[in-house]
C-alpha cells in the first residue's frame, strides 16, 4: 500500500467511524477484575455465533493512517433500534430508556446491558501483517465492529455486509471513572456490576466495582456513552457519561402507602397515579381506600386520584432511611379553567397552545390545551390552588408573564387573551464581503414602554425583546415582538467585533454587517504553515 493510499484510508476512516469505543485490551471481553475484586464471583460470558449467510465483510485497521497487524476485530449485529431511540414505556411520551425521566426502567436497562455484554452474538478474527481482516459467511445485515490491540481500540458502527473495505481507525481515547455508592450512607459499594454502553451501539462493556466502589474504563474516546450500575437487593442507577467521571447511587427499594378518602371515609377501586424521580406508577385502592407501592427510590413524588368530577392531589417525600406510610388524598370537587384567544377585533386564533401551571402547598402540576376553531380552550378538572396561565402561538405578541388567578374547589375561572399580530424581524448577518455568518447571537431589546394588560384580559403588548441565532447562511428570525424601535446586539465568535445598533420593526429584509478583527502577524504565519502542511501528503 502506497503512502498516498494510506493517507486516503485515514481520511475515509475518519468519516466511517461514527463512534470509537476504546477499552484497553478488552473490546470483546468484560473488563478483568483487579486484585481487590478477585473475591467477587464472575459469570462466564456465553456468546452466540452470528447467523450464517453468503456475504463477506473485509477491512483494514489503522493507527495514524498506517495499517496495524495483530489486532483482534469483533463483529456483532448492529442494533436496528439503538438504546438512544428505545421508548420509555413508563415515562412521558417521547422519552427514551436513556432519559433521566425514565427512572422506572433503569432496572430493565441494567438487564439489557448485561445481556449485551454477555450474550451479544459475536464473531472475531485477527488482522494480518498488512492490517487486513475478513468475516465470511455473513447474512445480509449491518454490523458493528470492535478492534483491540497494542496501539489502541476502536468501535465503528453500522457497516453493511458485502462492503469491500471497512476502515477501522484506532484511537487512544480518554479514561472514564464510574463511582458506585450506597444510596443512603454515600459509602462506596463494592461488587456492583457496571456497564458502559455506546448510545448508538448494540454492545456493553462490563466491569465490577472494587473495594472503593470504583470502576475504571481506561480508554474511551469522545462520543456519547451511558453507564448503568446494579447490585442484588438495590435499585439500579444510570446516567450519561458527560465528561471523564460519573457517580451512581444504588438505593434500597422503599415503600409508599396511604389512603384515599371522601369525607373521611376510605374509597375502594380508585386508581392512584404516582409521578416523580423519573417514575410513574398506577395502583388501585383496596376496600378500605388504602394503597401500597413498593420498589421506589427515596425522593419527592406527586400522587393524584380523579373520580368523575372529584380530584385529590398530594406531594410526599420518601426519606433515605425508611418508608412513607401515611399519604392522605382527600377527594374534593374539580375546578375548571375556560377562555378564548383572539385578535384585537375579535377574530379567533386557532391552534394556540395554553399552558396551565398549578401550585398548591408543595404540589406542582402542568397541563396543556389547544384552542379550537373558535379560539376557545378548556381545562376540565383542575385542583384548587393558584393557577398560572400562559399562551403560545406563532406570529403574535405574547404576554411576558403568565396570567395568575386563584381557583377554589368546584369553581370556574374564565381567562381570555387578546393578542396583536407580531411585527416581523427577519434578515441576515453578513461579513464585510457580504457573506452570511452562522452562529451569531442577535438580541433585540425594546426602546419603548408598553402599557400593562387590563385587569379583565391578557394582552400581548408587554414583552421587552427576543433573541435568535443565525443559520448556516447567516439568516435569522425573531418572533413575537410588537412594532416599534429596538436596540440590537450582535454576539459573534472571536473573529468579529460585537456590534450594537437600532432598528424599527416590522422589518423583513434586515442586513446587519460585522467588522472582522485583525489577525495578529504570528497567528497569520502559523495559519499559513498549517495550510501548506494540509495540502501536502506525508512523505512528499
């Protein structure tokens, strides 16, 4: 292979390598325990072969553009639905199993990681003297490749079988430390299983925490990774690896119990809904109105029961050291919030989104509704308490503060919004040569004092400004502003000077220019040297 071919392979490898997962000497086996872990029983990994087929997948492993011999390369089937896209069935709609709001499924994540680390279908080979490897008799599918050798290790995702050349560039990576602690005392927890997962991959690297509750993954490159820890008799914990360290706390499962009452008497057959700490549960009350929920971590939760036109809500806190056994939910009549969103002359606004924030004692709830064709909205069954109501709709001037009212049990609250059409604020931010500049932050601040809304309705006349960031071509749009004079502030990167000025809205074709900062002579010379180097292939 010529020097030029090696250079080209290096460039192609950087494009193909989506994620690089580097664990020193352990890309296809669980991390070997240290001497302090020797007393911890280790299960023997059992892996299944990949399904057979007619296709071949071959490629080359490189380090700094040069082929590397003696590298172990492993292949597993690429996950059709990666963990980062797997739905959280017990969480809010749209959340995934890796989201913080999916606490109730951390145990399932730990089980999935254990299966991926021990039973993920696998085949492996070793690169030859020229750094090449080959997998034959593969079925038509995409595969993830792991490489491990003296120079480093690598992970390349989603390579189709039948590919002529799969480029696998090795990388040294960074060290990631996971600390596992007892959830109550905070003391280190030895013997916990910890799995490190690439968010896009179908594989997991397993290790066991040492006497200090610590697990070290020596070589992990930049990229998105998740870690999950589990221990018998404890609730699993998980989180994203944002830097080079992560702390996880494993709690003893706790119990929450209580009663649902109507005028002091227990009510049977009602469903109690629990939310909090990333958990969601439903439990039905017994004959005496009691309920019991087990296997919860300590923390703050909201309980709610709704039966017809009655509702009960309570906030509880499960302590670190024990259970919560006296939750009381007393049913009372629902309230409702109704209203209309319209323009100044009464024309209804359809599709406006209303957000209702309810606060009562320690209870906090968020409800959302959308206006119908006649501009009306309705929140049917709302707890008594203080209500904050805000509206959002494109192309209109929105109130800067929520409308706040007190809602009594069983009462109705009327809230109307009158919104003016917004003044457009669109344009481009340009360099001295007239080219658009991406990533510039523009802030608009009103120079005119607006009157507050009247007591009977909320009017969209009080916002003081808005902001936006320019797109690739330098374009921007700031929505929701009233007509008038505005001061603008442009915040670019270090290559340009910050700029201030004044404009009047509406304006649909603004062109705001930035002045470029002078480049110091030394920096210019070094830049020229780097440019000349980048245009020359090694060895020429």
